[in-house]
């Protein structure tokens, strides 16, 4: 099964190099090398040349709206990330979350051998499973995608599982993200079966925002003395072009209107709080989060010290356990469904997130970042990144050009955006 390849709503043409021999790709923001051979031992699954090319095409289709290129031949120079197959833990693992894609040389490992036992998993398609795991794990390193980025559509809140009680305090918004299981960042905890990797999964709105920001988002540094409402650092969100990768769902085919910003900051004492302000309109939909522990590391599995494919440390070495609070210009906490806009812990780690906040009025709003005094002394001070964006999906006014296509230059074919299916499987190679 071959995956659909989409074009940007703005009508731009994206070129993806699908190659068995290319060694230098000058125009790519990120180059990814799929290494099917260097870690494959006797008795492990051997991917045929056709299967390797099919997986490459599938993953390239998933990221066809973003500045990523893929190759099956190891580049001889320059920066590139590598996906190693047949190594490491069963399933898949990526280097630590790389929001903003600062590390152009991070890695992913894929190992499907356990899942090829026909007595346990009779319907597994190795090409489809490998394609899904590759696309999923690459999201972590190409844009810092989180598993909750599968929640969709934006505005529908979260999914159950993990459910509202997995957040602290309990998430007060809707648990109505019924498109979640169609998205690539979904995990088994959400109720998806391993056989569903054979289905047509795709990037979500949240994933598209984060990937786009990692390519071209506005970043500022925290200013000194922003420790009160009166001295809050003013943030001006910047317009962000976000292509629409949805194949189905409420917002499929729509145009995304997004403004976003990220801030690098730190808390130098346990008592310090940082304040940031922004202007908002009544009804605007915001997602705001503080990343810290997730940028330290996610590694909690034994790794081979003699073959350290996966890094055990992220870019933040001194994280905090953050708390995020949103206030209005009167200094009151903003209403957040039937509660107020405060979060201590998201469901996976100690970082904080405000999901799908609807602003109640035209106003100047304040974001407060502090550390949790009840947690751990070694997480009371340190570094963090604040990420905020608003989102609206509107009917597209752009008329696609006739026969708009993405040129797959290295193999000399064109796959049109009207293709019925993106994914090619082992069982159907046409």
C-alpha cells in the first residue's frame, strides 16, 4: 500500500529525493539516512531492496510537506540523522526529544523482529510496521513531537486513555479527541493495536504545528528581571506557515492559521518566577507549554555502552519541574473550562501544558513559569523552553494548480496529490 503525498495548500511544490545513491542533498533542512544493513545480524529480518525503497517512499510521503529528505546510501559528508534497523530494544526508540530540531545528527532505532512471530502477531506486515515506527520515531527528533500531539482535532481536548486524571491537576477540558487513533504519534497506551500500523495513519494538526515551528519558528531569549506582572516580558507571536497533512477528519483540506513563539529561559533560585505577556482576542484557541525534563532525556532502558547509538542525555542538563499559570490583566487566573488555567504535570513527564485554552475576552494575558516547591530540590532551578501558539482552521481559498505533483526526482516518477493511497505494503507493491 502506498501512502498519499500531499501538497501545500499554498500551492508550493515540494521536492523529495528518494534515492539509492545520492550522497549530498544541498537544499534539505534535514537529511535522514535509512540504514537497513549495518546492524542486521544472521537470523534477523532482512529487508529486500524493494522493501527498503518502499519504506523510504512511505516515510517520505508522511513528511512530504516538510523540509526533510531521505536516502538509502550513507552520506559522505554533512549533517544527517540515521535510522538503524534490527538493533536495540524491541519496537523502536529515538534520541531525546529535539524540539526545534537543533541536533541534525540524532538517531532512531527500529527492531520489529519480535513482532514477526506469526503465532503472536499473525497479521503483521513488516513493511507497514517499519514505515509506521520510522515515521513515528522521526517525529521525536525532527520536531520534538510528543505522543499527545496525536490528540485531534485541535480544540477537542485530550483522548482517553490516558484521560483527564493523568494530568495534575486533573485536565478540566473536553476528552473528545476522537481523531487521535488516525495519527502517527499514537501509541499502544491509547488503545491502538500493533496491527493498526497497517492502516492509513498520518500527521496531526498538532504535529504539523510543531514540525513547522522547528523549521522556521520565532525564538526569543528570556529577558532579565521579568519576575513580576509589572516587569513581564512582552511576547509578540509570529505568523507561522503550517501545511495541512490531514487525510481525513474535521480539518482535512482546510487552511491552518497559526501564530507561535518559543522562549528559552531559566529559574536561578527556587523562589523565582518568570512572567511573559501577550495580547489575545476573545475566542482565540491557545496551546501553551513548558518543556524542561523532556529536553533532558527520555532514556530509561538499558543501552549497549559499546555501541551508543541512542544518546542518554538531551540538551538541557539542569531541568526544572515547572508549573505554568495563565492570568488576565486583573491578575486573576484565566477560566479554563470548569477550572482555572494552571498545570503542574502533563501525563508523561513533569513538564507542564495548557491544552486548548479558549481566551474569554480581548485582553493582555500573562504566563507565569515557576518550579514546583513540593517536588525535588534538584528540579527547583534550571533551564526550560516555553512554547505557545494559537490555532484556527478555515476553509481554504487556494485553488490547487491542475496536476500539481511532487517530483520524486531520483527515481524519475511523479506521484500526484490525488493518489488514492499513500502506503505501499509488502503484500501489495503496486
